[in-house]
């Protein structure tokens, strides 16, 4: 824990003073522009990748960046999505997958998950991802499954009434991204260009 305490000290002494005005505003205002749904993987940090200030992203992180389809049962993910759209008024929703995703690797390699029964149950939310990949003549490549998973989770998002209504009225735009850890690039699905290519050396 000492490294965390040291980090807090550095934040309070070196970072906070330079952003004191921003934090004073944030103390009474919460108006993020983007709902960012990403993986829990510690290597994928939304604010770092997008270079956004505190208060600009409303972030949901789940294993495999999975979004359960809407159901009558209340859960934290559904509540967070609804709140971001209906209460905060975000205008963009991003589902971001990433290279070397542990969840997608487990599925692609059909790994034994008997020691992780809860995790195995959670990964059932990627059944449609596997079906999409199989229909596209998939050969077990993790990066291919990662992309199909992002598309499947965008489809799951659209089952949420708050998302469906906002999308139909043009209030929000949905985006599917894949972050490559090794190169720092972000590809938007459905486009050939890169959002954030690494500059040439």
C-alpha cells in the first residue's frame, strides 16, 4: 500500500495545485460528454488513452468490456448506463476492446474455467461474440474475437431502453473501438483509419 500512499502524496503536492480551479468546478458540476465502456484490464486506462481531464468521461469497466443485454433485474451496469444517458446527458457512447484481452483469450482458447465459476458465468455474455466470429469463418484468433465482441456488446447496448431511445432521437452516437496495447493505436470498427496512430519515429 505504500506505493499508493506515495502516489496520493504526489497528487496532492504536484498535480492537484495545477488543477485546483478544475477540481473546484467539478466539486459542484458533473457533466461528462462520453460514456466509456472498457475492460477492467489494468493496462487499459480510458483517461490516459483519450487524454481527457477529470470529469470528461463517465467510465464503466467490466471483464471483457461486456455489457449484459437489458433485463428486468436491476444491476450496477444497467443503472450506470441509464444514469449516464438520462441524467448526465452524454452524447457519445464508446465500447472499447483491446489486444491481449484475458477474457477473449480464455474464450478463444476454450480454457478450463472450472476454478473460476463466477468468471465463467460472466463470460456467457460473450456468447453472441463467439457466434458472430464463427459465422465470419473465424479460426480462433483472439484479435478477431475482440473485434466481434465489441460489435456484440454494441448490439447488447441497444437492448437498453435508455440507449435505444437516445439513439433513435439522435441524442447519442455509438462507437466501437479496439485499443492495441503494444502500439498505442486505437482503431474504430467500421473505419479503415486509426483514431490515434503512433507518430513515426
